[in-house]
C-alpha cells in the first residue's frame, strides 16, 4: 500500500485543478469496482454493486482528491508572481517553500523585508520562478494558475510523511478497501471529491446525485500528542479515529455506534475523536435532501496543512480494515 500512497500524495492537484490526481486515482481504483464515472463538477464516482439478491444499503464514501495550494493573482514589474491562498494555507508555513504548477514549473516562495515578523501576510510574499524579467515570467506562468507544495513522500518506517496526506491518505484507504473487499451486500459508492478545501463543494453535488442511505467521509484529523500541542484525545498510533463531532458535523449516533461495534468485533484499534475546529465532506453529505445519517473515519495526522503531514502506517491499516468491515456487512440502520 505504501507505493499507492506515494503515488497519490506526490501527484499535483490543488482545489479546482484535480485532472492529474483524478486520472491517477481512476487508474488505481478501476480494477476493483464495477463502474466509474466523472460528474459535472469533476468528482470521480466509482461503484461496487451489491452481490445479487440482497436489499443492502446505498453507502456513499467520500475522500477528497484536492489539496491546498496557492493561485497567481498578478505578476510584478520584475517578474515575481504575487499570489493568494487556495484553502487553509498559511503565509508562515509557505516561507522558503518550493511550489509546483500543473506543468511542472517550480517556484520558490520569498518574502519582502519585514520590520516585524508579525507583518508576514500573503501580500508580503512572492514566488520566484527564476524569470529574469516580467516578459519571461509571463511566458512561463499565467494569471489564475495554481500551484501546490513541491515535496516528496518519505517512509520513516512506522510513520509516513508527505505533503497532501490531507486527503490522499483517505483516497488511498478507500482504494485499498475496494481492492480487499471481495463481495458486499451493499451498493458502495467510492466518491473521490473535488474542492473540499475551499468549502466541501464536490461532496455537496455528488451526494445529491448519489442520494445515499448512509454517508461516510474518510479524512485526516488533528492529534494532541506533540509538544505543547492541541488539547485533544487523538494520538498517532492509537488506531482509526471515529469522529463524534467537528464544526461541520455531529456524527449520527447510529453510524458512530456502528463504526465502534465493527471495530470491537473485528479487533481493530480505534479511538473517538472530537475536533473543535475543522470539518470534512460528511458536513455537506449529511445535509443533502431530507438528510443522510453520516459519520467520518479519520486518519490521525500531525502537522496538517504543512508540506510535511505525518501519519502512522498502523493507523492507516486500521482505517482500511474498519472501512472494509463496515461496508462489507449487512447494515441494520
Ligand atoms: Co485539509
Ligand atoms: Zn481533508
């Protein structure tokens, strides 16, 4: 599974520019599903049909394909690109980073001279693509072009690090579950959504089209286990995190209980998660039409929205087993 994770996290795909990552995911998931289609906004919807003669549930799984990034707003007279953020990206973390555009153009994030480090904002930063002047920069890059962090995957043994674990690790968990799931009594929709980082947009429209009985998002969550970090119960290595609440969702009690029940029955390590700020695609799914009982399986992740997001491989495997265990059984909800 590490090869799959490496391929997904290293692929380019800021919100709204998901073509490359969608192509990679389609190649990876296609052998394990019965059909796959792309909807009008660009969500990839892959379906595994219920085994014959079963009145199973229609389950929508959602993992977002997009990653945070930056977008060029204008090019200054010396050929430096000025830009704004796409999703929750911070100027402090961008400083000194390299970013990459869809065509492979690489840029370095530099900063104007600051009297006070507190003045560090997007309008003080620029991207240097190595252009000698404005004309050369304009030939290489256009207004509205998007770039993502330029970082590779590293295997630290038990822990894995890369940019875009949020949420390519969720996509990888879904693909791996599709691969290992031989037969299911349910109709399982593996939806790889677009534009989560700018407001759960792909999940909103795809949930409307799928019209599921149950919704499950698979996404990263924060941890409380780093020095003077967030006061939070989730830790790396503690197993799959079953969400109770975040700012977008109060998990449906029956979905949450079902997840914990499956984890106990299958002896999968798990922990409950209460995230005080942040949301996932389940926030959009559960408010679809007349309402969809929904929950979230979270992969505990350190340093979210930095170029070095860290997950524990044992947690990742626990999430695969939990997801497989849920969608692979008859559900009485
Ligand atoms: Co995110
Ligand atoms: Zn995410």
